[in-house]
């Protein structure tokens, strides 16, 4: 999996927002907001190839959660990013 080139995480009015840079990425009909955990993962993973297991390991090391929950949450977030068009599974 990989976050697509041209998307960046920005702080806007205290919110974590994913924005496209360049005309080919601009979609004014959709705004992608990330909570602090998703923003943490984005910052750790942007520009890298990664797996669901690697996402889960980041969650486990940062938040001390159980592996099953970390995998479930990582899979859901990865699918949400893919559905939003900002990542490739």
C-alpha cells in the first residue's frame, strides 16, 4: 500500500486535513479530515510502501493497544484512504 503522490496533510483551523497539490488532485466536492491517530499514521507512512501489519505495529507502539484491534483499525483506515482516492492498496 502507498499514499498517492500529490496529497499532503495540513492543519486548518485546528483540524487535520488532507489536501491535493496540483490541479489533477483537486476535488472541491470532498474534504478529507483525519483524527489525530489517522494523522499520526499518515505522517509516519507518507512516501513509503507499507502493509496493514506495519500500520498496526505503529498503533501498538504508540498507543499500546492489542494487536487484533490494531489490525482491524488499520484495515479500516487503509480501506477508507483507498476509497477516498488518496492511497493505493
